[in-house]
C-alpha cells in the first residue's frame, strides 16, 4: 500500500537549460510546497556544456540537490543517476524546459494513491490532459504508440511524456537492468517493470505546451527518430529474444562505475 503522505523525490534532468532551469526549479518547488509530503528535488546536470550548472548552484533551497556529469551522457542516464540517489518513497522525474506544467505532479500523485500504483505515467491522450503541440508530432506520437503496443503489449497508450512517478521498490528491481541512455529510456523502464510483473502501471493527465522549448529541432529531427526506433528495437530484442532483463541473467547486467547504478537505492 502507498502511505497516506509518502515522501517524494523529483528528478530534473537538465541539458542546455540555462534559460529556463531557474524557473523550472522555482515552479516545481511551489507545487511541492503546496503538498503535505516531504520532498526533495534532484537536478542532474547532463554535461557542463553551458551555464546550467552555474545557474542551479546559485539557487539556495534546502530541499535541492545537484548532481553533475562533466560530459553529456543522455537523458536516460541522467534520470537513472538521479533515481539511484533518491530517498523518497515515490520517485518522479519531470523534463526541464517549461514544456510540462509541474501542477501535474499532485494530480499524478493522487492517481498513484488511488490506484495503489507501481507506476503512473503522464499521458497526452488522457481525457483530462491539456496538450498543445504540432500536428506533425501528433502523427509521429500516434505511430510510435502503435509500435510500442505491438512490440511490448503495454496497456497504457502513451509512454513518452517526460513526467512519471515510480514506487521505490520498482526502481530497486528495474534500474540495475537498464541499458538505454538516451531516447528510448522511457519505454525500456516501463517494459522491464512490466516484465518483472509490476503490472499496476496507469496513466494520468498532464498539461503540455511545446511552445516553450524542445530538444528536437529541424536539424536533428530525423536523426533522433532513427536513434529512438533503433533503441526501441534493441529493447525488444533484449526483452523478447535474449531475455536479458530476466533475473536469471543477473551476472550479465552491466555495471556503470561512473553512475554507480548497481548500488542499492537509499
């Protein structure tokens, strides 16, 4: 059962977010301060490539922790690293960049309690979601959802929104098995959780507006699509063919010395 007032850790992966990171942290803090839950915010700087780290270090908040990679490792690696250091009963991550309204965190937290969930994912297609993003992305999103359903059989309709909540026990089991460091991280963590019989995975509403920022540009668009499809196919191959994620293959799981991801979560 989920505690009435579980503690919550919120991971913010940040890559080239010097323009918005201060606003991100302030808005997320305001939302969490309105809850009765103990909380911490963990910002993971995914490479010191701009002034994001300097901007975060100037913020003086008692519940804020900052972790840093010297070089860019990928969103998936940043989220996993933050999760491995989280202390909360429930561990969430939310993308930086102001695309996702952090007011969705309390809504998903209520869904978490109501369903006694293992995982709650923010979903663009939830009936209560408010979404503003280009039609091209809507088409691609629909196509990817169909692909994910065919390959993995997940009952949720949307896996890619950058706002998700996880029970700590799920992460203890799942994190050491993960390999994807970039674009298909979301599907890998959900598919592996489902494989390990964490079946209480539900969707919740989000407020999403892509007018603010996006890591996808016209220059890197098709490259990112290809890499995401490649990583997704690799997850399927490891899951269904190699059965790499199964517990009997414990010795095959890679140990990432830099991120220390095989350590027990606190």
